[in-house]
C-alpha cells in the first residue's frame, strides 16, 4: 500500500483562503502559503483570477466579488467544503488608487471604496470567522490594511477612510473572537511594487517620492509582505492578536528624510 507522507512546512495541513489572490501581494501570499504546506483557496474577481498563475497547480480558484454579499457567503461555503474546514483567512482584496480632491469626491466613488475595501473585508472576515467557530479549532484572520490605515495622503479620502476602518475592524475582531481561539491581526504595507519586474516605481516622480519618503529608499516586494502573513498564520505567533505589522521600509517612522542626501 502506498504510504502518504505527512505535509511539511510551517503551515502543514492548514486550510487557507486568500482574497485578492490574483493581485501582486495576493499571489505572493498564495505561493508562500503553498510552499509552507497549506491547502489554499484563491479568491478574486473572475477575470483576474482566471488569468492568475500560481507556482503550485493544487491551488483552488473560486471567483468572488467582494461587493456582492451573497457571493462572499457562497464562495466561503464552497471553499470550506473543498478544504474540509478553515484555519486561515488573508483578506487582501481591495481597490487601489486615488479619488481626487475631497471637495469633488463623488458618492459613487465613496460607495465603491467603502463597499469593496471595508464592507467586503468585513463580510469575508465574518464568513471566515463563522466557519472557524463552527470548526471549533480556532483560526487566524489576517487583514491587509495599509500605512493609509493610520496616515493620510492627498486625494485618497475614500481609500484612506476604508483602510482606517479595516484597522479598527481587525482590533474589534481580535476582541470578540479571542474566546474562540481566533486571532486577528493586520498587515500594513507601505509602497509595494506589484509589477513583478521592479518597474512599479521607476517613473521618475514616483521613484523620487519613494526615495524621499521610505527610509530604505525603495518600494517593498510582494514576498516581503507574504512572509509576514506566513508568520501571523503559523503556530509561533500564538500570543499576537489585535496587532499591526507595518511593512513600509521605515516610511511611517519618519516625517521626511529617507535616502535624501545620501
Ligand atoms: N501595493 C501597495 O503598494 C500596497 C500598499 C498598501 C496596501 N496595499 C494593500 O494590499 C492589498 C493587495 O494589494 P496589491 O498591491 O497586491 O494590489 P493588486 O491590485 O495587485 O491586488 C488587489 C486585488 O484585489 C482584487 N479586487 C479588487 N476589487 C475586488 C472585488 N470587488 N472583489 C474581489 N477582488 C477584488 C483585484 O482584482 C486584485 O487582484 C490591498 O488590500 C491593498 O490595498 C497595497
């Protein structure tokens, strides 16, 4: 009889859902989780998900629009059924970008960013929490906020407000879900180049901004975010909940400076 070898890795045998899985940080997270032995369901909008390539062939793709309440519930149920349970959610799906000056910010833009980035994150987290409570084995919820969860920037009010909401949502979950053994933490990235070929910040103005605003003088890479998601998902981080890991190359540690003058 063929003897099946036990899965190895820091997340061996764990069942995970990643939203925003077709994006730069999402793909890196799916791949990192898979390398560490987790079974992963990748969720994203249908078209980007169909086009997304992952390192492992065993990644299960389930399309889901975070602005659609019924779709999130159904997709989570399908994922839990396919995985045989749920241990980890990484809630990273979001719209990015600015919405213009506050005075001109329209209702439709405001609604879109709040619906996808805040309400969508809430719905994905609640669906996952319900599955984890039903499973009775605790779990890990990792939201992807931003440095914009606590620092603003020009012409991005809807994004910034939604990301600020994600920060407090994460703390609220940490408080309410502790009694079920479910830990909730947020990752707050600064500028991360998700182009896959280090060109995301090569345009001179953006490159100059990163040089001036990031202590390390460069944007981060998706793998440098995924590594923190693995840490927050694994056994060793068992006393961390309600916390934020900021991954911004020192951006939020200073008012200005960076590599300026060096
Ligand atoms: N890259 C950065 O500089 C940066 C900085 C701070 C925070 N973040 C956050 O990190 C997370 C991942 O961002 P990324 O840089 O990989 O961006 P990305 O645009 O590559 O990925 C975001 C993913 O979310 C998906 N998405 C958007 N709307 C959706 C919807 N309605 N339903 C389902 N999925 C939807 C997109 O299809 C995309 O695949 C986001 O939450 C983003 O706000 C990124």
